[in-house]
């Protein structure tokens, strides 16, 4: 079987690509779609495990940095997005007790 190439863009024509993909999918359906799904699921699992390990490493790095900055600057430090702002707000209330009387509960 000979393929016709589009000389202007140097790529396969749309009809050839569609028919090739259709044949490929039909072949997968006939010969090992279950194997393909198993491989896909295994790849997703490995990628998920790597992402979890990376997130754990980042969390440890953030915690180490927080401890380092607290020791260096002697001020409360936190990652507000991850741990919230309670630590900072409570310190403000300790330093400025009059602020505690002016707070409004949101919940």
C-alpha cells in the first residue's frame, strides 16, 4: 500500500490519518484491548505514586523552610494556603490584645 503525502505541509492527509487510526483502534479492539487498558492503568498508578512522593517531599521542604525562618527571624511563619492563617492571627491577638475584642465571627 502506498501513501500519498501532502507536499505543501509535509504531513499525512486527514483521510489517511483517520483511516489509519480507525484501523489501529479496530486492531486494538481485536487484539488486546484489555492489555492496553491494563498498561494504561499501570502507568496511571505509577504516575500517581510518583506525584504523591513528590508532594510529600515538597511538604517536608515547606515545613523545613518554615522552621528555618521562624528560628532566623523569631517571627511566626506559615504557608497560609496549606496550613491556614490561625498561627499569624493568634500571634497578632497576643501582641495586640485589643484586636481580639474587635473580631467578628464569620462562621
